[in-house]
C-alpha cells in the first residue's frame, strides 16, 4: 500500500496546492436559525499546479506550506470511517492509522521550477503506540510536471495501519474517546507522550435543488457530547477524486464550531473546475492537537489525535 505525507488538518491534514496563497474567507450563513461563521480556505482552484501528496489513500490532507515550514515533524493518530456512495449503494470501511515524520530542514523538496513543497523526512529511533511497534517505511510523494504525474522518494516515515482488509504492524488497534500513548525510543533517551482520540464522528450530506438546479449542500455530523474533543471545533475538507488517473487532491478546507450542521451555497463550489470526470470527497473531522518536543532539533512537533468520517460521492452539480 502506498501512503504519502500527512497534511495537517488532518486528521489530519493536510502540503497544499497553492494555486492561490490560501486566502481566508469569512462566510456568514443562516444555519437552523443561527448565524454561523465559517472559515473557508481555498487550497487549490484547479489541478494544473505542481503538487505533493494532496490526499493519501485514507483521504487525509496535508498541511499548508507555511505551517510546514514551521514544523519539525508530526505524529498523527486517527480512527477513520470511509463511506463510498456509488450506483445507489453505500460501502463503509473502518481504518486505524498512525503516521509520524520528522523533517530534515537542510533538505527541501522543490518543484522543477524551484518552488518549496516540503522537506525530506528522517528516522530518529523507534516508536511504540500503546503496545504496537511502528514500522519504518519509505515516504513516496507525487509531483506533477508538464501535466504528467510522477512519484519520487522523499525519505522515511513511521507507519501503522489497520482495516478490514489489511493490517500493517502487530497489536495495533485504536479506540474512540480514549487515551493514546506514544513512546519514542532513542539511544540513551526515552520520550513519552499522551493524547486523546475524540469520540466517534458520523457524517451525512443533503443536496438541495431548486427547479433541478443545485442550490446548496448541507453537511451534518453528530455534535460532541463533551468527552475528549477539547477544542470544540470541526474541520471539513472537500476534495476531488479522478478515477482515470487514480488521484485525489483537496480543494477547500472549512473550520467551524461543533454545531452539528452547516449549509454551503452553490457558489462555494464554483472554484472546483476539473477537465475530467470526478467524484467529490468530504472529510469531516474532530481532533485534539498537542505541541510536543523531542530535542533541540525537533522542538515544534504536532501530535494529532483525530476522529474522521470520509464521504465519497459522484459530482452533483
């Protein structure tokens, strides 16, 4: 299985496309009688730019370039439900995921034009996630050049994965609304950290039409009952999947309070213009983010524990 770089969201998320300089837009929309402020970030308006690992195979999206320059690494733990709606059928799969990368700030990843995309990742020791030992694997990134996709090696990353069809790593299993313990073993030193996986999140889409014309989209989820979703925020990433090239990338990221539902007008989707047939991907996530450090070389690390619900549907507009 090919896995790629995580993007801070994300799960969490999420290196982005930078067709624009990621403008932030405040949108006020009446949702169930309440005025809700949504922070909307356009990650890319088209797919003609160089990119690095927009989504991985779980549809977790990478972090923005500015965030990546500041980070020395990340640890990402998530319980994910993937829902695929196709031909009137709905298929769901559950996934447990652990990824970690630590960046060599002296080795930048650049596009053929010299634009910054990220850093090479390096091994730093051994990882234990509860009782499971993380596997050290190669990191593969995807790049676009002259409208063609190609893959390149970009260092090493730590990885564990469990689904109904595949398990990578022994004794790896996560639980909702539970603590997750991570131990980093290095010569003559041990670091231990704890975070909490939020409660399970479930998502639903409602497409509204007016005289057969797409008017708005309602995205709903179960509101937090308290538990360990300490920040009380929900993040939604909207992306596309192009079956012809088996590639996916994020377009829009939305952050909102945990209010249970938002309504997006049709104009939000006007920037999604692809020259191929595509599906839409919606990632709804709750997460707990902790800042941790290992040593002088890795002082700014994001430790993210997330609950994610992913919905994949055919284009509806």
